[in-house]
C-alpha cells in the first residue's frame, strides 16, 4: 500500500458537512478529489479550509495530463514533498505537523516512519545494484540520497 493511501483529510467530518456529501477520508481517493477540488465543492468550504485545499491543488494537482488528477503525478509530487521534509531533518511527527498546517492533511507518524524506512531500503538496493553494474554516478546519487533520508 502506497503512503498516499495513508494520507487523510484533517477535519474530514467538517469538510463532508460543508460539502453536504459523503466523501472518503483519503486525500488521494477519486471521490475526494472530485468533490473537494471541483469548483462547486470549493465554494461550499469555509475560507480557511478553502485556502488549504487550493494550496494543495496548486502544489500537487497542477499538471497538464489529460487524466489529471488521476495520472499519478499528484501522488509522486506528494511523495517527493515528504522526502524533502525528511531531507530538511524533520522526523515523522514533525512531518505530520507540517502537512497538517500546510494542507489540512494528516497521517499516522508510524506510517510516515515505515515509508521513510522503506525509502532508505530502496536506496540501499539501488546503491548496491549500481555498484554491481559499475555505475559509480548512480551509486553516489543513491548513497547521497540515503544519507539525506537517514539524517
């Protein structure tokens, strides 16, 4: 299960009430994206929520794909965002706090920790394979990224 499947709307009940609709808690679920990010849905939200939703849409849903937001780019951008927060030295609890403040999203810190651990293991595998293939440039890139995440 991808980390983006474990990212939830903060104040889910309040948002569902404002939209007068049942929506999934998952921020990247199709029905959530359809209802929350449609023009009509946005107008029903209070100003603070609307601002956070617009920030999220601008930062993660902005792509020119025909299938947007179902093209996979929003999830990849969000994963990059999580990795950048970790590279800045933030731990799982702080990452959750930042994404809640910035986008009204939350996740369980344990899920973030598992994602980060899995990311480090993936980089270790890339580094090892690059070494086997004698690709020093990729080996160094993977090692550098691993150090940034391991902090």
